C-alpha cells in the first residue's frame, strides 16, 4: 500500500492531553471486523466521541468545532496496549498526518509510520508548552519539515528523531514493497555482478 508523500506540513492541531491512551481507546475492538483500511476514521475514539445512543459528546475535543487540523497533539504514552494496526488506520483515515507525544508505544510508532502517519516524540517540556499555546490560541499552527526533522511554532523549534529508512519511505510515499521496487535496478546490477565473479 503506497502512502502520500510527506515532506512539509503546516496545520492547526487537535489537543488530546490524556495520558496512556491505548489502542482500544483509539479504535474499540468491536470495530475490527473490516478487512479494508477505509472507514475506520468514523470510529476513531468512538467511546469518547459518542454516548451509548450514538450522540456526540460535546465535551470531547473532536466534537468541538474550534479545534481542527491534521495534527493530533497527545499526552504521554500514546498507543499503548495491543498491537492492532487498526489504530493507525483509524488515525490516518480520520485525516491526521502527524501525532505528537512525549512517548509512543513502539508497535504503535511502527504501525503509524507504515501507514503514512508521522509520530513525533518531543520532550515533556516542549509538549507542555505546545498544549499551553493551543489553549491560548485554538487556531495555533505548527510547521513540520520532515527533511530537516523540525517541528516549529512561533519561535519554538524542536528537532525530532526518525528512523532514516522510514524517513526515506515517507518522503517518497513508499511502503516496504515500493522501496524494494525503487531499488530494482541496483538489485539487478548487484546480482549480475555476482554472476560474473
């Protein structure tokens, strides 16, 4: 599955300061029956977004019109729990391109990267400043430059880490198979050189 290329994003953001958000809260287990990646976004944070009658819970951030954007700013330890890839599918299908937290579960981080979502781990101090900035200005925009590995807003800049291979894949819109296909000529040339030895 190819993903959209990610090079640079400027967007407002949605704050979710809850800590220890696990994959069952991101996408409840009862919605895991589908085999297609499409449609999971409508059930993102389902039990927090809607009551038992299916009505939107007004206090939940995704139901508040003053918050919008392609960046989810989350509390510490985001994506813990089971290894379900559906959590990343739901986040991507809802329209988030970036998730920011001070800590990610490793499996969630990899699932996000494999599905075109950039998880950016920042310091606890930077995350707190970011939540404060969003609270003061709901339309606060962030800039994310993947090539430079920089997250910035106002005068604040954070240099983030990313696996070099995953960075290459995101910049080019590759999944693992696309990456190998892109290297097909080099692989072929290498094999040919071995046969000549």
